[in-house]
């Protein structure tokens, strides 16, 4: 049985699904079970990844198995790289769950080390069909003119908070484009996937050239109708 999983869901839905999976497959139950560790983050950093490693390395308290459930709103590339060794070879008897609102931003190296589940399907043992953020669905479904309007809006911002919010939405669009490309076929969209990974690294910086990145993606990203995008 696999020991490392990624769940695409909100924090609450993902944690509930992970606990349901653990109760069914690992007989780890109970809200106060000390061998089920829940860790919640906003932006998951390299330092957070180190703390996760320390938590995973600790011996189980009540039995021979334990689980570490990590829920975050976003996981930086460097933090994902810091998780690689742990997710490739977790301590014996340890289950790992990484919960994110979208899995489009998972690095291929980390993606290859996990079994991907959706929030609702984790509870029944099924595998995920990726979903993408609403902003990304709108961008993918839009014609060139509407994409340009979206780019113009996200490239503006009257203060730092608004610019940060716009940058986060731009990141969600990049994640969605990547998810759509994976669903449509890695070989067919290898160049687009490479660009998405590169642009995500840029967008994680406060001085990211949001307009330049999104204008390029507005041209090269395939257009999907709203029905198609909803099921990517």
C-alpha cells in the first residue's frame, strides 16, 4: 500500500478525507489520536518542510503506525523540493498526506512520489480527476480579447495587498493551465508545462512581471470551453 498521498481539496475537506482513509486502510481513528498529526499552513515554506520531517521522524505514541497530514494554501517550489526525500521514503509505518486547493502546481518530481486523490474520492479510495480554480477556468474558456482584459486587471493594483492578491490569482491561473495541460497529455504540451513551471517560480516573487507572463500565456494556452475546463 502506498504511504504518500496528495489530496486536492480545501483544508477541512482534505483533512476529513485523509482521516476517513486512515480509519479504513490503516485503522488509525479518533479525533484526539496522538498518532494522527495535523499541520495547517498558509504559505508552506522550506522551514515548514523541515518541521514536517521532524514530526514524521518521531516514533508513534500509541501503536506501530502514524500519519502526518499537511494542509496548506500554497506550497513553494523550494518547500516541495525539501519534501522530496521524505515523500520518497517515509519512516516505516508513517503515512503522509499533502492537501492543497489545487495540485496543478505540484513539481513533477514530487508528483511522481505521491498517489493523487481528490477530497471526496479519498474517502472511497478512488483516484482524482484534477480540478482547477474558477479563475483558471474562466481564463481557459475566454477568447483572446477577454483574456487580455483579465491580464490588464491582474497587472494592476493600487497597493501592495491588492497586487499580492492579483499575483495569487495569476498563480492560480498558471496552476490551472498546467492541470489542463497534464490532462490533455504531457507529450502534447511538454513546452507549455515547462513554461508554466518556470513562470510559477517568477510569480512567487514580489516583483514578478505579471503582465508579461500572463500576456504570453494568453497567446499560447489552449482555449477550452467552460464545460471542458470544468472537468479538467
